[in-house]
């Protein structure tokens, strides 16, 4: 596809007609007609370029505005990925049916890591997509935080003169850069509901704020288990056990663990079958339920 610059450069180039390459009056007239037609086409092209280019002062992002991302698409992507993870786990268990139990435990550990990593990426992309879809609340939040940082600093008297000019719709790239300049997933820690209330429009903020305490405790426990698997530090294992004890004893009774789980005991915890299903299956199902509640 030709860029605007290429079209402009082509339109500005002079058309050369070398008379000695044609002979006779008829050839000259025919060449002139073709040149005039090309000139009319070039002028039309220039007018089109002028129409699509922004006027002076418009933000660069508004030159060609990308389609807004639908957060529901992120839900669909997560559902597909977690479903695939569970399918791989089931097929692996079938293939390892006659194998050592420890191998099947490791397969359950791998399945949890896949789903936990998918959850982390999904929650970050969903937040970004929601802001991209409707940037109004986030723009207010950014300006508010900017003013607060100036008001409490050395140049506090200038706060009244601050005006932050952001595009009406922030692109996905801009949102990502503002939320984390390093391009990493958003780290919510235990501030997911607070950030949803501050950064998201009501349509999406209410989805997060309406999650039950059991759902929020589950999300926290998922993050803590993943950290314990990756780091195996005493602190991360302690945090995992605290999160497992705090799980809702009614809704997530099969996931609650009151006796201590060691770092090396995580595969056994995930592979255990308290009732009809193994815990790894329940973790997949519960994360899918939470994600589904974010759908608009």
C-alpha cells in the first residue's frame, strides 16, 4: 500500500515529455491528452490527501484512528486459551495413565502455570481494551494524578495553570505506554477494584466491582500460587498459604487448604481430588467463571 508521503512525492514530480521520442502532430496531441489525464488524476489524489490529513494542531494519533478494541474479545481469547490448556491436561493424563504418579502431578503443575499466565495477560489486556474503548474516565484520572503530583511538589502554585491535552480516544499503544512504559502486564496486586473504579467507564468498572469476594480471593490466590511456583522463596510460599486459607469455604471449599503447602508440595495440591474433580480442573473452571463475569 502506498504511503501518503509516497503519493505526495509522486504527485509533485514534474512530468517530462521528450519530443524526439514521438513524431508527428497526432502523436504530440495524443501524448498531451495522456499528460492532461495524468495531471487530473494527480490533482484528485492531492485533494484526497488534503481531505484525510489532519488540520494543524490535531494529535498525531488522529491521522488514522485504529478500531477500538472490544474487551469481550479478550474474554473470548481467554476462554479459548484456558479451554485448550485443560484439553492438553486431559490428554496428557490419559497418555500418562500407566506412568508414575509424579509425572501426572507435574502435568497438573504445568497446566496451572499455563492458566495462571493466561489470566495475568488477560486481565491486563482487558483493562487496556476497556480504556481504549472509552477513555473518558482514564483521561480524568490521569489529569487528576498529574495535578496532585504538581500541587504537592516544589511548583505547587502552578497547579491551577496545568492543562493536560489528551486525545478523546487513546490508542492501545498509548494506553499501554501510560499504564506501564516498560510494556509489561499491568501489576494490580490487591488494587484491581480501586483501579477499575478510577480508570474505567461505568460500563466496565461495574463488572469488576460486582465480582464477589470469593472471586476476588480466588484471583489473589491464583497469583500467589503462581509466584510460589516461580520463586519458591519462603515469603512467596507463606503468601500462598495465607491466600489458600482465606478462600471462601463455601464456594471454593475444594480449593481451600488449611494445612501448610510447601513449595515442593504444590504439584500434589493441584493434582489432588477432594471430591469428584481434581483441583487443577476446578482452578480452570473457576477462572473461566470470573472471566465470564467481565463480559458486557
